[in-house]
């Protein structure tokens, strides 16, 4: 477990700012699954995934700011994740 944590931690020079004492910067791939190369068709996104009450937030590169912020509240949630 300690080895996995060590591998997940971001190096000090990779950390964009000083975080509170009880926070850790970790590599994004260590805490989530990243899928690249494909996007959801706009029509399908509107019909199936927009404004769903439950599901996994879907973020695209356009939802990640240059200032390292992630905009999760884009209205898109994936509720059939096992099909992806």
C-alpha cells in the first residue's frame, strides 16, 4: 500500500501551489480512469447523458482550465459506465 501511495504522489516540483497540511497532490491517473482518443457524439450526449440526476461526471479537455481547475458541473453524467 505504501508503494502504491509513493507512486501516486506528485513530485514537489509538479505541485502548482502550496496545499493545506492534510492534502496531497497525486497523479490524476492514480485516482481515476482516463480515456483518451474518443469523445461522445454530441447528439448522443444530449439525448442520454445531459442533465442526468445520477452518474459519473464526464469531463472533457474543454472542462480543464489552464489554471489547473476542473469544471465538473457541465451537466453531463455517465449512468451506464459498464458499457464504455
